């Protein structure tokens, strides 16, 4: 397994959110993480990205123990984050975002390759991020992550606040990333996007992984969807 999470615990202050999470992801695998609000999905992503220190457990990346590493060190090891809410820098241009993020000269994901994935960004390369639409900012957040030449991409709610046509563009980009061999962990509330983007689905309940199965199997298991997510389809 490329990413291995063992009995991971984390929280905020005295409050514990993750209660011994176990999760494996093979190299080139794509997993969608589902769950109701407040079950710990964003906390898990933040912990894996180094933004929140774990209080217990281990995280292994390609066999190396990276538990508790700082974000910059994890980024150099190949972990990229596309955060919830995009968090782009309004006063920097699209090109400046890429210049700051690029590692190794952008050998795997050079700027022009990202622009092929998101042609609109190429057209807006000299614009400030604050001048971009919400959809363009999300494309920029994904492109910025790719510019680090990552091995693992952690994505938190990439469809949040986007128009359906933009969500379709994001879905196309996720498929292209998986086809390019990236390992992807996706947190997503949009079931159409979530089930379209990954080969497997995991569902969190109260800070633990309560269910995991292939996406095709989950699509057909309406009772489990209803029980774990409160939806009928």
C-alpha cells in the first residue's frame, strides 16, 4: 500500500474527532470518502496534510513513517492538498501561484500541462486570483496542487459552491489525474461526482471508517446509502 493509516486519532483542544482511523490506499488508487457533516472527514484530510497534529496512530507513505510531519515536509515527500474553500491568494496571478508551487521544475505537471487540463486558466494566466470566478479559483487550487508534482492528492469538497457545468470540468480533471497515475483521496458531498471519480468508496461515522467497498457495489447498495448517508439514491 502506498498510503497507510493506522489507528489514527486527532482532534481540537480537548475534543477528539478521529477515533482510530484505519485506511489504506494503493499507488494510483482513487478513494472517495463520504459521511454526514461533522464525522471527521476534513479533520482526517487536515491531519494527513500535516495541518493538524495526530494524537495517536501512524501514517506511512510508501513505507516511510511520516506521522506528525509538518506540511512543508509532507509536500516535499509528494503529498498535495486541495483545501476546502480553495484558499488561493487573491493578490497573486495564476502564473505566480504556479511559480510558488512548482517543484523539480514541474517535470511531471508543468504549467502547460495544467493549462491543457484547464484551458480557462491558460486564458487567465495573467489575472489575479481575486479576479477569477469561483470555478476558476477551484481550477487554480487543483492546478497549484499538481504543480508540486505530487504522488498523493488530498481533495476536500472540490465541488463546493460550483455551478453544475464547472463540476463537470472538475470531474473530467479528476479522471485525468487518476489516469495519469496519481493517488487520490477525495472528500466530496456531491454523490454524482464522488462516485464518478473513484474506484472505491469509504464512509466515515463518528470518527471511524464504518464501511468500504468498490464504487460499483456502493451504487447498487441503496439500504447502506440510506443508513450511512441519509440518502435514498
